[in-house]
């Protein structure tokens, strides 16, 4: 009995040892090839820090061979996977509120526009309210038709004062130049210059993520790859996957228009790997459009983040402090592609955007006019802000709304209504769950403790400023340490020093 | 508490400790079945002692009474009891509880701040202070709850240490000659040992449970057991005697208990995957070296405590590459 058992153990042990030796040997040969198989100096090209701007690589054989050693890829596993990622949500028309409030400055756009209307004027949806002749990106358009009842400072959702135009809604009509027919226009009869000018004069820069186009159009940055982000990998679903189901063709045409504007031919629509239905639908449609393709991407939180999406698709990493445009990548959300389609082919400036409201895990999407107050949408679902908290943004990163009369801007896409559960934070038990959850492989627990001791050098060493504030660490922390707010604080601490 | 996030993973500190307690239940059940009333008294005393000291420490030393509600003291008490032999004097158990909770844990700042595993440190403290009592094991008297004629016996590994039969080979006759159990006896748990290590089978449900609930990562148990196995195997291949017999070393003593419950303690093990691998491999090698060359029969507590001391260093040097930084 014992002899047999010892024999079995012996052989299994032998097998283990052999496996380990082979593994080490394989690693050694791989790393040996890495060092010897390349021409001297090419290692440097792979370092993102020594690579100020994207340059197309020299296409010779040695370079091509080492281009994608899959083993070297950044591990994107270990981040959060939510079951609720896959679900259908209704998309409704929100209708017209009584008043809309349109802020006079776009976030992320530095140029300021000058008012072209005054109090008492009648405006139509899609007409100019404020204009900057040099930088049309900063232009402000009316989202409804009505009478301007005031141009004054209002308080935004978080209590800050912003100047805004207040319009009393009177009619449901648009500027006559806007094509309101539901037909899909498939031809693009414009040149590159015309397209760029149309996009610049459309007000779509108020949408989240669209501001990255500004540098390309004004600064002449070269783009080599366009990625349309169609992934909603967040705990509660958003609008993108829904839009891809319902307006896939418009988004594809939008991508094609953007292709033409950037002078490229390789737009990719990133689609949630857990939604094969969308992939089938969209890739069926893209077959008719040259230069637009689909790619199914892993859906974990936060894979919808620009930099991580690029890494998932191309394997390239974006260094901290740099933008995807520096590397020749342009990532735009699906709703931006849709807005581009409407702006270029339907002459429609950005008047509407999509808001998803979530209550107790049940989501409803609305197509609403820009500047609609938060409580107008809440009333639609008969929610009252008194009983619970209203959160603007993602459930893991969003902020609580202090003023529910404040208008929604293009930056907002999610409203959350919840009764927060009381959480008591305890001491760190060093479980390492935040390390596993961090998509950037940072060490949130160490950042938190370095912040508490105000250790600037340690914070720098830990790359605290690289944090993308996704909130994954705070979500998983069993001790309920507010790691997200601590990481945010450490970033501001950096700025102050 | 300020701001986002507004939802959380269901896992809290308390829940983690609860899962560990669930994973320990099979071991406690086996101990109760094998040692009856003695085990019950020992386990209750250890748990009650640890919880009491935890509360007192949190109330009067840390001024944070809520700190005692996370069930970690129950885990410490259970683990301490499982490493002690049945019939261990109760005042010594209480002394061990005091050492574990107050000296090793609370004095360093409570949960998460201790450098060494409380239960293991207390065990080693008891082991060094009362060597006679800690090694006075009893023969398991299965399903005889009120048995009063339990026989004293010598644990398997201790027997190995006393053997100087270098020239004995691993034939069944030698086992009988040395009074060592065979594999079947080890599975059945009729061998001599502490509450928690009479059969390694009792550890397996807990291991599977903890892995399935993602409480522990697979790296530590796997690399611990693997490096230990390889070390003993190599030793045995070079000079195969009964003293370095693989199967006795691998399945007896508290190797499995240590690899699954002690080395995986969050606070006293590294956080990154690479750190865990180095830590567990170190534990495995040290355990093997102590068992083969040292004077202590079961090297597990010493090996893990020694590696505990390396954890801050491992946490500092074994960090994964941060996204967007140059490849190393």
C-alpha cells in the first residue's frame, strides 16, 4: 500500500518538478530572445515615456515580428465584473420641460463664446445663443424653441454658480434648416474640410469625451486610429449598448464621417463581449461600410475608460499625463458618433442627449433636451429627492446632487436614485483586494496610508497621480475605507505641491 | 462617509471572518468527534478567552469598542485551540489567548496592524514556555464523548525525530517497526496529534470553501505545499530513509492546517500575487528545512512566523508594474 502511494507521489512530484523546470526554461529563452533578437535600441521604442508623439513604425521584418508578444500584454483581468452588465432598458422621449437652463461655458473647452441674444428674444431649437468666431467649438446652441426670460447666474447640481441662459419653452419646433425626417442618409456628399467645419459648428463638444476632437481640428494632431466606444461596463447599464441596438446604422455612418474627417480608414466599434446580439447586428451592418469594423472587447469595470479600451484593443498603454491623441488614438463614445451623424448629414446641432435614470437597479433611458432640470426627469418617474439621494454619474464615482433644479449638461449621462446604506469604515486588514481590483495595478491602500502621513515622496513613488478614479478599490474594500475619496485627495495634494 | 461609491461588494471584514469560521467548522467537528469533551472545553475556553481579551483590549487600550465586533477574535481562538493537544491546561490556554490578542494584536494597534499571526505567536509562546504540556498529545478516542481513559502518545513527527534509524528504508516492515501509521490510518485520523491535525482530510472542505468564496488566493496554499513537497522529495531521492519519508511529512503534522489557515492570514501575508508566491515558497522551504535538519518536529509555526517578518519587505518590493509605466 505504502509503496504504491509513495510511487504515485513520487511521479506526481517528478511531473511537477519537470513542469517547473520547463516553465523556467521557457521563460529564460523568451527573455533571451527579447534581448538578442532585436536590433540595438529598438527596446526604447516600446517605452512609452521615450515616445513623445505617435510616429508610424518603420515597417521592416524585425520590427513586425516583435510587435505583439502577447505574453507581454498588460493584464486586464482582476477588475470588477458585474452581472448586471447585460440587460435591455427602455429608451423614452422625455418631452419638453417648462424651462431649460443652458450654461454659457462648455466644460473642457477653454475658449469663451460671446452672447448673440438678449433677454426677451425668441429663439428656435438649434439656433445660436452664443458664438466664438475663432473657436466655434465653444458655441452654444438653443436646445428648445421659446423665449429667453433671463441671462443670469444659476447654481449647478453641486452648488457652484454658473452663468446660463434661461429659456421658457413655447413651441416644439426646430430651425428650418434641420432635417427632421427619420430617413437614414447613407451618402456623405461633403469634403473633409466641410465635414470638419460642420462638426466644429455643431455644439457637440459639450458631450462627454467629444472635447478630445478639439485639438485634432485646431492643432492639427494626426490621428491614426478611431475607436467608437460602445461599451457600458458599469454596475448599472447606460445608454451606449442601447443606442447600438436601436441606432446602429447612424452610429456606423457617424464613424464613417469621422473617418473622413481624420483622413483614416480604420474606425473600430468596440462592443461588449457579453452582448453577442449587438455584435451580430452591428457587424452585419458594417459589412456595407468600408473602413468601419467591430471588435468585441472584455466587459469589466472600468473597461469603458478610454485608455483601458485602447489597451484592450491594441495592447498599447497610455502613460500618465498623456492623452490617447498623443499616440494617434481617438476614442469617442457612441453617442458622439450619433451626434456627428446628425450634425453633418441632418444639419442638426446638439440639442438632445441621453440620460439613464436608475432606481433600485431598474434603469430607464430618456432622450432629453440639453439644459433640462434634473427634477423634471425625476418627476417623470415619480421620484422625489426627499426620500433618497440623487447621484449624478456612475454609481461608483458619481457625486450627490445638491440642487435638484439644476440643469443637465452634455457631460451627464446617468442619474441614480438610491437610499444609501450606512457603511462603517474600519481599519485596513491588508487583504489586498484593492490591489486586485485596481485596473492600473496601483496600490490604493498604500496611497491612503501615504496620504494620511502626508508623504509626498511615497505618493509619487506609488504613482498616486495616475489614478483614474474608477472607484473599484473602494467598492471591494471589506473594511469600507473610502479609498476613492482618499485617492482623489492625494491627487489634489499633488496639484498643491 | 463622504461621496462615492454608493454600492459596495457584500464582503466586509466581519463576513470574511465568518467565512473563515465556516471553513474551520469541519476541523472543529472532527476534533469534537475525536477528543470529545476535552476538545469542547478547550475550544470554548480559547474562543471565550480571545473574545474577552479582544473586547477588553478594544475598550480600554484602543478606545474603539466597535473593533471587537468583527469576529476576528473567534477565528484566533479557534485556530489557537486547534493547534493545542486535548487536555491542555485551561489556565495556559487563557494565557495563550492573552498573549495572542493583547500582546501580539492589540499592542500593535489592533486588527491589520500586527506583524505576526496572533494564534501562531501565542502557540510558539506556549510551546517555548510549556514544552511538556504542548507536546503531550492524546490518542483520539473517536465518538466516545466522555472517555476518561485517553492514552498519552507521541505525535508521528516527534517519533521521526527520535528515530536514529538512518539505514531503515521505507518498507512496510520498517513502518511497523518504528510504530508509524500508514496512509489509511492517517486518513481515518487514528494517529496521535493535536485537535486540528489528526487528519489532513478535515482541512480540505475548508480549503475548498475559502477558495470558492474567494477569501484566500490559491497561491499561498499551492506554493507552500509544492515547495515543501519538492524539497522533501529531493531530499528523499538523494538519501531515502524513513526520516524523510515524503508521505509521512506531507500528510502529517500541521502542514495543511498551516498552509490553508495560518499562512493565508491577510494581515501577515503579502498582498501582491508575486509576494504571496515568494512568501509561500519561503514557508515551504523553511518548514522542510526545520523538519529535516532542525530540532523541532513540526516546523510549520516557526516557518510561518519567520516569513511573517518578511512581509513588509515583500509588500514593498513585489509590486506589479503600474499601467503606462515602462516595462521592466
